[in-house]
C-alpha cells in the first residue's frame, strides 16, 4: 500500500514513491506528477512559496530530460 504524503509544491495529498538509495522523498502528485526532492531542499524550503517550487520543478525537469533521469530531482540548487 502506498504511503500518503503532502506535495511540497501545492500542499495537496500525494503518494510517496520509492526513490531507491536517494537521500530524499519521491512524490506522485495529481497536479505536479512524479518527482523527487532532496531532504536538504525539503528542509531549507519547506515554507517557500509555490511559485518558487514550481520554478525549481521546471529546472529539475529540464535537467532530468538532458540526463535521461527517470524523475526530475529537485535540489537546493534549483531554488536559485
């Protein structure tokens, strides 16, 4: 059974996805799709507004596409 978590972007209920050995959390959100967030980004940006989170997700998606990663991975660097 999937664990329910809260999407850090839109604050709606999401499903946790297994990210393997990655130090972070994987999300399956009805609005934002599947993505990963590093623990450090979650800790540093837990109160950051949704527009900045969405920009970070776009940055992570661009990087994932270029590197052919399975899911976009948001890190602290995506909030610059």
